[in-house]
C-alpha cells in the first residue's frame, strides 16, 4: 500500500518554500509528525466511501494522512490565503479526491459541501474550536462522527462527567447529542511552534436517539438552563434556577444539589420543564 503512494516533498520544505510561518492570531500550530496524523485518521475508523471535512489544514499534514488512508474525498477549508498555494499543489497530486476552499469555517455550512456519509476530522484552531463544534452539532444527525484535535482542557470539558470539576455547559450540550471518547493526548512539542498547552484527540459520535428531541426550542431551553445552573455553580440549584420558575420537587430533583451533580438526563428534564412553564 505504502509503495503506491505518490512521493511528496517534506512538510518543512513546503512551509519554507511558501513562507508559512505560523500566525498566533489564527491559532496556528502546525503538526508535522505523520505518525500522529496517521494515528488520528485511524482513530476515525474506516474512511472508505466517506467524505471528510477538514478545518484549518495549514500546509496539509493531516490532509496527507487523510488521502493516504483511503478517504473517498477531502474538502479542506482554510482561512489563511498563504496556505492555499501549498494545498493546491497537493490537490494537483490528488485531483479527484481533494477540494480546497478558502474561507472562514465559522461562516461556511459544511453540510452543504458534500453528500453523506460524511465526517469531520480536523486539528482545530484553539481560538474557534468551541463555536465550531456547537455549530456543527446543531445538525448532529448529518455526521457519522467528528474526530477532533483540541486544547486538552477543552477536550476534558467536553468529556466531563457529573461530579467532576471539568463537567459544565459544554459537557452537557455535547453529550446530549453525542457519545464522547477521549482518544489520546499529544505533547505540545509535536507542534511547530509548540503551543503553551497540551492537546488531545477526541471522538464525537452522534446518538441515533438523543435523550431529548433536537429542535430549535430544545436547544434554546438547554442553553438557558445550563447557563443559569453553571453560571452560579457553587450555589444550590434551587437558587441558581429560581429565576427560571422550574418546579424541582415535581421532577424529583433535590433542590439542594449543585449543577455539577446533575446528569445529562436531569438537564434535559429541566429544560423540558422550562419550556412547559414558559
């Protein structure tokens, strides 16, 4: 298999030739170790027949691994115009399997870019990771899976469980919609330039049937309830949720516990009760 792959120039050479010094303002930290990018792609499972969306490919390290490991088609969205010529070179090698789009991923609907089955596999810029994930999950059913490299702290917040310090709004909203698995950590020295923090790869697999049906109303309600609960997480929920007018006793929820003690199901029930009472 490896012998059939095209010969590509080293990524460091591509970066030097196109003068692609990483920009802090864009949250850029290039991952040049193909062992790590290959492992990340393997984590996403069998990609044969899948369309993959990649965000922030930079010089194309992860993109190479995606193409090498059999992805049907990769659509790479890159905001930094300096990286486009380098990605276009890779597109010339894989003309039928790589599409390069210059644009802001926060303003692009990735669902419109390709047909099912589709996955997102990306080393996300730290500064926009959370809004990107929340935006994608508003259409969670459109994705087979999301395999993401994130700041370790954010990954732990997504995967946080009740009674853990990392458990919060992001944990509840993501786990309402997806099964979450922390896959592996990546040392900051693996990046150029090294970030100040560790990174983690995390897998999100959308539930076939979420705990509570997904609608615009349920999104708004769950966001409202989690904001109220975790906005004052040291308070008992009878205090933090009092402005919402939810009858905790009717739900069989102890009003003396704190937000971090509530399960995903509890939050869905609270959100449902909030809708019914307003």
